[in-house]
C-alpha cells in the first residue's frame, strides 16, 4: 500500500526550482534513503513532504490512512535548542500534541503511551532526566520516542547520525531496523552510505543535475549510485 | 509593619497589582528568554515610554494610547528579529527612537508630566481603575499561558517538529507577542519603562540556573517573581526606598545566589 506519492514535482523556494519532474512513492513498510550532495534540495524535499512548504508544481498525495501532521519527524539536532531545560518525559509527551484535545495537561493514556515509547527506545531509566544532559545518541532516541507519539506509521529522519560516534550510529541504525521490521515505514535523509547499503529498500538520489529514484539494487547499479560508492570508498 | 501596610488601601492595591503583574511576567519570561526574545521585552518597554509621552502630550488616557502602540510594536519587533540578521540592532534603533520621541513629547507637554514616574514607575499611585485593568490583563495572560502551556513549550523547544505535527507555531508566537505587550503596558506602571524588562527576564534567568525540567523552571520562575516582589515591596516600605528599584535589586541578589548554588552544585 502506498503511503506517500509525489508526481511530477518541482521543488524549490522563492519561485526557484531546484528539482524538476520528481516522481517517487513510499509504500508501507518501506525503508527509503534520501541521499545527495549539499544544496541539492534535500531540505526542501523534507519540508515539502512534511507540508511545511508547497511544491512549486505537482502534488504530494498522502494515502493509506496517513494523515498530514502524522509523520513522525526527527529534525536535525542543530534545529533543537541544546540548553533547553526539559525532562525526557516532557519532550516525548510533546509528540502527541497533534492529537491532543484537552485544555489543561496530558491525559493518563497519553502519559502511558509516552512511557511505552520511551521504554521501546530503551530509555526508561532516563525518563525524568534532563534532556540537555543526554549524549547525542540518547537525544536521538528520545526524539525517536517523541516521533513515535505522533505516528504509528511513518518516521522521517533528517540526518540522524550527524555528530554521533560510529558505535552510537550503528546502535541507532539497528533500532531503526527493528522499528522498520515491526512495520513502521522509515524515510531518512543521510550522508552516510551505510544505511543506504545495509537497510534501505529504495533510494532517492538528489543532485544538481537530476534525480534518481529506484530500488537499492537499481541505484547501486546506476551511475549516481556508483559515484556515491566510490566517494564513500566502497567501490571495491 | 505588615499590619501597617494592610491598613492603607493604596498599599494593598499596589501589592496585589504587583503580584499579578510579576506572576504573569515571570511565566512569559521563560518562553521569551528561551526563544532569545528577551531584548524584545526591553525594546517594547521603551516603545511604551514613547507612547506614554505622546499620551501626555495629547492629554489622552495613557492605556488607550499605549496598549495598541505596544501591541503593534510587538509584532513588528518579532518580525524584524526573526527575519533579519540585524534584528538586534533593529531593536536597539526602535528602542532609542521611541525613547527620544517620548522625551520630546514629555518636555513639550510641560511641567505637569511626571517624567520620573514614566521611567521608574509609581506603583503607589496606581488608581483603582488602573489596578482593575492590570489585574484583569494579568489574569488573562496567566490563563492563556496555562491553557496553551504545552503548545508554547513545543513551539519553543522545537519549532520544526511542532510545525510538522500541525501546531500553528506562528499563532503561538503571535500569542506570546500579544501577551508580552500587555504585560509590559501594565507593568510599566509599577517598575517604569526602564526596569520593567527585569520582571520578565530575571525570574526566568534565576529559574534556569536551578531547574532542569520545563515544568520546574516555570514554577521556580513564578515563585522567584512573587518572592522578589514581596521582599522588594516590604524593603522599600521599611527603608523608604524607591519601590521599583528595590524589587530589581532583590531580583539581582536572588540571581547571584542562584548562580552560586549552580556553581556549588556543579563541583
């Protein structure tokens, strides 16, 4: 079942197109990696899929019961204030605001869901800890838990391993793999070739002179895929 | 001494108005400081002074002039500080221009205008009607803050995620600007335009030294504001000191103490 479909999209900002004629789709249970050099429109792609900016041309269709505002978004850590006083529980609870209707406070059910999401990320002992005192990897897990509060269907991660040491990065990848195996669709913008090689099912490559969308196998057989492999030192 | 204070109705009024305003300013302060908007509060207070000067010149009711002017300026300041890299300097320019306009307006208006009370407040001369307006506006501020506490939190912590999950972050930022404008207009009566921003910034700054969660920071901020106001108020009465300045000095002492506590805790 297709969740997100973009047809003949032109993406850009201030009327300037960066990507033209883009057609892609994300099916339920998919693991999509979005790769490409800086300035090739990855951030614009993220914003467009999240509905924060409108495509210049074409439309993005959400289907399969996926609603706008129900994409579990994991922003880049640099977008978040590091010196912000907040407990892990407060961060995670804020994920359910898209479905929150009470005037004051969170319901017991919402709190229970937050605790469950924190447990699922293996962070239960940090529930009442301060978010700003966590390590980069732990912060990512908390933000994943928050994203899970907003959705049960699809996670959208924007460069999730930036600043993580290799150990923490591979832990995060295996966490994502488990989530994906449990049926959650994963979309990830990344500079790292490893999730693209190991976990992805489909790849969207954005570059200044076009784009490529296809299965992992098709991608690594293609020219842009070969170039990416070479640049990452995986060409042998 | 306490009994003495409560026997004067104007002192009791001043005490209650001050408490309401301190409380609402301290709650807004947490979001404003965390969003790096503290300077907007400062800028607005100067705009408020300019508006007060003009209302004196036109012999108009102060609130009628200041409330709309400060609200409009709040939105303008929010826009310039968000959009341009020169937001800081834009705020400084607007502040000093408004101050200059105010000073000229006051001097043209003549000797009847009390420049001193515009600059440093005159909590003891708060009239009954002013007191009621201040209390009502403060209650509105506190209630809206509590009602949208979680949305304001999400908008402050991570605007990108908040937007992506359908929270209208622009609306909550506007709400914050509106409430800040109201608090400043009302608070200027107490601390004057030069000191009002301390009511907004100090409690949050103290709370962020001590609290580790958003809830605890909000609560400490509110408690600090109430404590500093009450202590400052009684000190100024006991030693015949200017009320506004006494309150700010108490804030300062609490801030230094909180910094010391944080320093000791860290070691």
